C-alpha cells in the first residue's frame, strides 16, 4: 500500500509499529536516529509516502528536522509526529509546518500503535485518492 519510514530511538516502538503497519501491507523502513532518518529521506529512489517520527530523540526538535526534510523531498508526504512530551505549542507549530498529524504516545486507555496504524491507513488512502484523481481542492486542502 504505502512506503513508510518509522523513526524512533526506542527499538521496541520501531518493531511494534513496523509489525502493525506490515499487517496492513505497508512497506516499512525504520531508523533509530535523526541522522539515519535524514540519510534515508534524501537517498535516491522513491520518496516515502508516510513518515512517522518521534519528536524528541537526540535533541528536542529532532522530529521538526525530519518533518522539514521529508516535506522538502516531497511536499505530499504525510508526516505524523509522535511524542511522549506533547504540548499545544509544539503541536500547532508542527501542523503549521505541514505535519499530517501529531500524536501523544501516552494517551490513557488508547492503544497508540493501533491509532497510528489507523492514521497511516487513512493517509495511505488519501494518497491513493490523490494519485487516482479522486480529490477536490477546497481552500487549499485536499478533500476526498
């Protein structure tokens, strides 16, 4: 379905999310550092359609660097920011920069991995709709 990059410095988060996304027939690549993710984003070949990245890894704005790089490579990439330390200011900033979504890791009574898989599936469907021409433009936003 979609080519996805998962970026998180916690290997268990990478593996769990990779398994969930692969169940939905996505092709998933993982990176554990900002540097590794940035290298993968600028490498030759097709751009990632979806990037799910932790906000804070080596520095508190690692996710912003990855967001900028992914959107610079392909402005249609759906970037989902994942954070354990969410705040409204960061969320608003990321969304204004073009993030597809912003998700906190620790939502009470919610399986965040299932939530991320749902959001990735929704983004993949929107990407397919865009490619097939089943999208209208309303006030600068794509509407399926």
